[in-house]
C-alpha cells in the first residue's frame, strides 16, 4: 500500500482498547486519507472492530500479539515481555523501520521504558523527555516538557529539552523562532535552583539556535499565550500538568453546579450556552491529545488512556505531522549546531 506515514498502533492500549483506538484511526483517516496503519493486538478483536469502519479496511495491516501491558504493570516487568506484547511490538516496528511512528494509550511508564530500551537516545541527548500541547489564551497552544519522564534534571538536560521543545514547536505550531522559557518560582534572574540558573545562562548564549529564550516564567502564566515552549524537570512538569487539568475540571464542574442551583440560573445557562460550549471545546483534553517522547531514535507518541475517538484521531494527526516534518532530523541538526558552538567556546559538554 502506497501513501503517507505508516503508524504502528498498540490497539490494546487505553481504557477501551481496540474499540476506541480503531475508531480514532478511522476518524483520522477521514481527514487524512493518505495515512496507513498497522494494528498490534488480539487479532480477532482487532479485525472485528475494523469491520465496523469500512474506510480502514484497505489502509491497515493487523499483527497478532499474544499479550498486552496492564495499566498497573511495572516498567521492569513490561520490558521482559516487550517482544510478545502489543505495545512492545508496535515500538519494535519503528526500530526495524516497518513504521514511521508508534502510538499507544497504554501504561506510560512501560511505554517510556520500552521505547528508550528499543530506540535508544539520540546522540547529544542524555535523557528523553515527554512533551505535550496545552491550551492557552493566545493564538497557539504551548508546548511543555518534561511532563514526567525525568524527576531530576541538571542544566544540560534542561538545555536539551529546550532544543527539543523548540523543534517540536517549529514542527507542530509552525513557528520559525519559538519563544522558550524555563519554569521557575519567579521571573527574576536571581531566583531558582542552580540548575535553572545555569541552564538559563547557556540558553542566553545560544542565540544561533532557531529559538528565542525569554528567561523564566511562573506557573500562573502557562496559559496566558506569552510563551511557546515551557521547559522544566519531569517532577515539576507533571505536577503543573495535573494541577492544570484539575483546575479545568474544577471550573467546568463549578459552572455546571452553579447553573443547576436555581430556575434563574438555568435560564442563564440557556443564554450562556454558546460561550460555555466554546469553553468546553477549549478545555477538552481530547483537543490536545498526543504527548511525544522527544530525544529517541524514533518517534513514539502517548495517547491519553481515557481519550475518545476524537482524542485518538488528534494524537494521530500530531504524529503524522511530526513524521512529515522530520522532527527527529530537526532535533539532531539543532543539537549538532549547539555542540559545535559549545566545542568552539571550549566546552566539552
């Protein structure tokens, strides 16, 4: 089959398994008919779902996997079963260049561990990072990394994350020189850990890179639309992400409760429905689904386990865009440029 990017999909990953993953692929194909898929999973179940989506049938291959990764399974256990699980087989397809990217909605820790073991990190990258798009009040979303892959990071890790995040922004958001900031407890140069200060100093000197370093940002500014890439360690990033998601649910639940409190409130709800629908669309995580492990010799994307078909389709579109724009190559070129300047300035890092 000729066509666009081929995406290897862990059909058994996610809360609803093949039902949602395959429906999402079908939805994505309606928007982008050039896509190709290879589904890995329980073949009878996968083929039964494919039968429900006629548009998929000429665009897919199915590879049977005898096992799948459990949501609570430890990464160390998952690695030992990589070759026989739908998740591991999808990742291996990228390693063996039988697919351009892998997508899974399964266990994040297992996906990270197996991806890193199979694909290895790129030259110049010490640790891969998990990056995702978050909604803002600006014209574009903001990219944030790391969101949980690395709980502790040094200055070099943060600089590498900045380079990778900027390449992601150039690919997915179409920005020539993305605005990059480091997440900190204040915007003043004297605030923050030694690692943050050292990373900021390195990024200020790297004006030859296709990014614009704008210093520090605080957590309350993440959604204001004043930055394109926010860089932090995985511990802080995961807390910030979960806090933002919780706040979004709090706001929507509070509004729902308020509008049900009286007849007058219900009447107000009817008048406010268009604006509230816009709010719902903006805060819907399915519209921002698809976190990517950056820094590997291959492309692996994590879909939210509870994503709807719409969310899976969005993750597929993000994946296809990164394949088409050669994000791995862009990251490699930027890292080569950074290392060459560092060597010229007497640094061996």
